[in-house]
């Protein structure tokens, strides 16, 4: 059974009304699509959080707006980090018969051999653009890094597209790489004269370079 999230139409768009909605435990939002006119709505915070956790960013569910149900996805979320709360959400009305593009989270699986040997894992991409029918969009893209050694990397072209979706990113784009561990600079060799000079030559004095921070 498809998940249903109830929403109410917002007709009063004044700032004071929006603040009142939030104080009452609701989140203001908007629903729109290629063939749907933008419509301001409001959803209960608790119900929205439950739906977001169960369906994820790319999941398709039904938004019930005063009795009219529409297949939607969560397109964008505005989050107040200071208050730790969602302050606005965009719902995209999906055409279930047409392919669409969506950003899908990258999930790293395992611990790389190179990391165990002291290397550092660098994740350059946290989301990948995927094209598919709405109901066939993956929840996440898993990247197994267990066999990666130092100086190894994973590019988009190394990832296997699913049977029902394909990547939009540049095939050469690096997703994960294992870089060598930081190396301490070698101490400069100091030549010792057989007879100490009476006066030090300041031009021969050099400061030992500090390690560069990566």
C-alpha cells in the first residue's frame, strides 16, 4: 500500500500566518510539477518526518491535498540548523510514465585496504544524478571501497547502473579516492666544519619548513 501524507491548502501566505503554522506543529510547503500549477500547502510536522524517513529523498508517495491525491517526491527541504527543524518543503508532482532526473545519495560500503595501511579516503561526490521512471529511482548508490588501495579511485564509469536507471554525471568524475598518508618532511643535512667559525654566517641559516597541512 502506498504511503499517504495528508496536506491542507494554504490560502493565507502572509509571514505572520506562516509563523503561526509552524507554532501549531505544521510545515509550510508547495507542490508543483511540469503539468501542475504551483500550489501552497501545509503538512503536519510529525507525519512529514515519518514519511521522509520511510520513503527517503527519492521515494514516491501520495500527497492528499484536501481529498485529492497526487504522486509526489520530496524535491527540496529547507532546514533551520539552529532550531533543528524543517521550515519548508517542496513536493514535486511526478509523472509516473515519464523518466526524470534526481540526485541520489552515495553510500560508502566497507573499509578500504589503503585506509587500513594508513591512507586517507576522500569522498568527492555525495550525490549522483540519476535518470529513471519515478518509481524506479534508487534510494541510494552503494560504492564498495573494500578493495581500494592507496592511489586507487572510483569513477562514475566504474559504477554499475541499475537495469532501470542511468547516471547523468561525467563518466570520468571521481567519486571516491584513497590518497597516500601525510609524509613528514626530511630533516636537512647539516654539515659540521672541522673548526668552528668565530662568526656565524647568517646567510647560511635556514628555517626548517613546517609540514604542509592537507
